[in-house]
C-alpha cells in the first residue's frame, strides 16, 4: 500500500516537473520573440515567423496565429505520434501562445537589430532547449517535420526544419522587403542551433588526437607518464608510398591539448597530427 502511494506521489512530482519545464521554457521563448525579435521584424522561423508578418499586416497577435496554425497539426500528431506526445505539444503550444499575447503588450527592451537578434535568439534557444529536454514541443515547424517524417522516415528531421524555417524567413523578407531581416534572422537561427547543441551535448567536450609518427611509442610513453592518459596504437598504410604507418589515438580534455602538442613537438617535429572534438566520451577518466 505504501509502495503504491509512493509511486503515485513520484509520478505526480514527475508530471509537475515536466509541466513546469514546458511552461518556463515557453515563457522564455515568448520573451525572446515579443521583447526582442518581433519589434525588429526578425524571425527564427517557425509559426511565430508567420505570426510576425500577420501582426504587421493585420495586427493579429502572434500568439493567436501560432495556436490557430497548430490546430490541424495536433490532429495529425495524435494520429501519427501518439496521445502522450500530442498532449505535451498542446500544453506547450497553448502556453507559448498565451505568453506571446501577454508579453506583446510590454514595451520592447530594445529596437536595435543587433541586440535584438542576439538576446532574442538566446532566449528562444534556451527556452526551446528546456521544452525539448522535457520531451515536449511547441508545435510549428518542428512538429510539422516530425509528422512528415512519420510518413517518410527517410527524410531527416533537421533538414526538414531548416527547409521550413528558411521558407518562413523568406516570406518575412518578401513582405518587409529588407534583406537585413534575412541576414539577422539567419544569424538568430544559427545561434539558436548552437544553444541547442550546448544544452544537449554540453560544453565540456573532449578532444580526440590522431598522431602519425615513427616515434609513436615514445610519444605514447610521455603522454601516459605526464598526463596519465592512455593511447591506442592503430596500424595504417600510407597510400601514397604504400608504407606502413603507426597511428596513435588519444582522447584528452581541452585543457590537456596544449600539453600533448608540446610532447609531440619536442619528440617529433615532423609528426602529422589531427585534433577534433569528441562530443561524448565514456570510460575511465571521462563519463
């Protein structure tokens, strides 16, 4: 009996936390859209981009446009993506529409396009990430992309979203006839994407280093001794001269890259080195 009661309490807490994240995330999105982007006629795509055009054309609130455009998508989402996801999407979309109509009445924080696209895209990006972390959605182009992909899984979701947002930004440019809108909006979409990457991949990523050198064993010993990092020897063949090569693979933190490069330089100045980001690393010394 106590176990069942505890299970119910935990479930209520989880649902409450998810709802809080969705509502808080949509509030941040609305702040970014209403107090920064819309006053400067900028857009990060999505249905809010269409709403921006209709707002300046017929003074229709952005939130009202957003909820109306999403209604047919809710029906399709229920049929193709399931009840649970659709409910969270309806909550997210309704919450975003509500906050958009509320913040629309507040005086914009800035009319400078540079400040608007920077702070607007950051707010929208963080808000979107919080909603997605809660496995929710605010409808719009991402929901439409998910529905289209449900019919054809060969289509990439990211490609669809970019295509849809590009079309919507294009509509904004045609309506306002200002090429600056496209340029600033493109930067806003880029910043949003980077913020989403940070939220889902983190900023504490590691570095993977590939070292091609005949003195690989010496370099490996120094890395092990000075940094306590392991290396892996990979056998390769240089296709130009058809000669065998010893390739060292090493994964280190960003702070350790300079040290590794120092070891390579003092051991073999002719070594061929490749450094790339390693977004997710699991194992000893890492996650």
